[in-house]
């Protein structure tokens, strides 16, 4: 099991990230400008207004002036930093967003290379990075400032740090804390990561060497604690704002419902979709239950 150490491997990871950035730039050069127009509804109603509000010192506010609690704050914070840095550099907001997206993809590519090189050899690590860099949905994602763009490097970093904590010759406690911090940050970008610290903690315990389960338990506890430290202030803000205990955002069930009915629940920003008959029947059933007052989306998904 090769460890990711040494100047050669680190330099290779940096080169892998730079290669991903160059490929993204080449892809952008080949795509018509109209595809860069930001059409994301949640960007215009939540993420961008919250970012602008943060820069203005007014806190997290959505486009309608209400607290921006429909989504976690991580992506809005990243956008605020992007706009502020771009302004200091004399860049337009559009250019700053493109630089941010390119850096996120470069970081993700480099981290994936580091993870693959820690498990296999460098040649296979190059293949892993190449697969990510040429994955069509990932390339298409690079055209818009979606929250996935911010989420990907955090997820890759959390996974890499967890693996290093597990495979290191030392106690790996610092790496476990770092993994927890990245995991908590990922949760503040995408609520779908809500179970990620538990999953990574279980991995640290279950994959620990024979006779080393206690240390694995300590690593898992540190990872979970670090993740909760990152998330706790936001959870407290949610509780003070809504008066209820909400996990990461207020739109959890609604987001799941939208994902389960997207092809049959028409919206003006969506092109018509024509799913297979059985998928359409399921989506209509979910939509009918939701409109009838049923909000048990977890049962529907199961």
C-alpha cells in the first residue's frame, strides 16, 4: 500500500490539478458563450443574493430579504469570497466565477490523484484524474456556479484525509480532525452529505488493523466531533431563525420531492422531459401524494 509521500508524488498531484485546469479551459474555449449564462434558479434566489448580502455586512439574506436558510451557507460563503477577491483583483464577477470554478476542478483533480496514488501507483493515479477530467457531466457542470462545484474538492479532501488517517503509520489523530473539518464544510455546502461523517467514521473503525480498533474508534470520534464543530454554529442559527431543529437547511423534504418529480412537475426554467412510462408513473404518484398533503418523501423514495 504506497503512501502518498515524497516530493515526486506531491509534484505529480500539482501537475495533475494543473492538467485538469487546462482541460477545463480548452473545453470552455470550444463552448458557445450562451452556455455560460447562469440559469440556475437557486443561484439567483438564494446563493448570489446571500453572497452579496454577506459582502455588504447584512448577513445571509435571500433575494426576497428573508434569512437565506433554504440551503446551507457554504456555497454562498464561497461565492462571497470569490466576488470579494475578484473585486480586489479588478476582475468582473463573471471572470471571478470562472476562476473559482477552474480552481475547484483543479483542486479536485489533484486530490483525486493524491488519493489514487496513495492506494495504487502513480500511473493509475493519472488514469483516475483523466477519467474525472473527461467525464461529460463534470465538464458540463463547469459551465455553471453550482454548489456541486464547491462540494467536490471538499468531498475529495475529506476522503483523502480519511484514507491517510487509516493508512498512516502514526496515530492519525490530526488527519482525522482535518477529515472531520472538511466533512463538516462539505455538509455546509450540500445537505446530501449529512451522513458522510458517520460513513467515514464507520470506515475508520471497520477498516482498522486487527487489534487497533480502539484507535480506530478514537479517530472516528475525532472526525465526528470536528464535523459537528463546523456545523454547530449554522444549526444554532437555523434554530434561532426558524424556531425548529432543522438538519442543515429548511428545504430538505422539498428538495427530495423535487428530485423525485422533476420530469413531471413542470417549471418554466425546465425543458420538457419524457421519462420511461414506469418512471413517469412513479413520479406522478409521488406528486399526487405530495399535493394531497403527504410529506413522507423518505418512504416514497424507498
